[in-house]
C-alpha cells in the first residue's frame, strides 16, 4: 500500500470539503480551490480527517493513490496557510520593482521586462533584489516562480541572474589564460 496515500488528511474546523463525483472543492479562510481527481479514487470522511481509498492493488491505482492524497492535502494547506516561493536577484544593477499588476525586472537587458501576476498570485518585492511569490495554489506558485527565474537564470561564471532563495549555483572557473612566448 502507498505510504503517502494511506496517511489521513487533517481537515481544520475552518475548512469545508465538497466532493461531487470526481470534482473536489475546498473552501477555507484564504479562498476556494477546485480540482478534478481521478475517477477511480474515492474520498472518505472520518471524524475530522479525510482518507483517499483506491479500488485495487493494480500499479496504475497505486500510482494515483499517493498523487490524489497529495493534491487534496495541498488544497487544504493552500486555503488555510497558503504557499510562497522566494527568489533572489544577483548582479550589478539587477533589481525588481513592484508595479500595480505585477513586477518589472531590470536584469541586464537593453529593456525592462514586465511580469504580470497571474490570477490568484501575489508578487511582492523586498528591498530591490528579493521577490516573494505567494498564493493558494501550490502548482501555480511554483510555475510562476519558475517563469520569473527563466527570465534570467543564474549563469555559472559570475552567478548573476535570478535564483531561488536556497539555490546553490555551481560556479565554473573562468578561462585559465594562455602562456605567452
């Protein structure tokens, strides 16, 4: 049995979960999330917890068991606490600026790079070089952070670019220099 799939999902008092066939809707203090789960999986409520059950021991059902449990657990966490990713900008003159509909990046191009915030995502700039991406949907938060990083990924020689806050960039030595005769 899936170790992740068989773990119960704790449902706080402030969260309501509606299951309509394969459609799951989770409502909480930070908003509402809805998702379609695989039709083979079923959700069972037991005194303040939610269990995901699978119909058989077949390999596809085992794979969907843990996935479904994790998706529903992330929805519950999203509507109660939310998710965030932190990015850092490194480089001389590289910075970010908050604008009403998102952020503007100054990352060494001849032009500025506007980055509009997707629906449900909040982009915050700390200082000039830290960006915080926050929202209820873990999938959208992660994808938005990856799209911001993709504007100027860190390069291996000087480390300039946009990186995750805890990311370690492997550095390369520059060219060794040639001997002159």
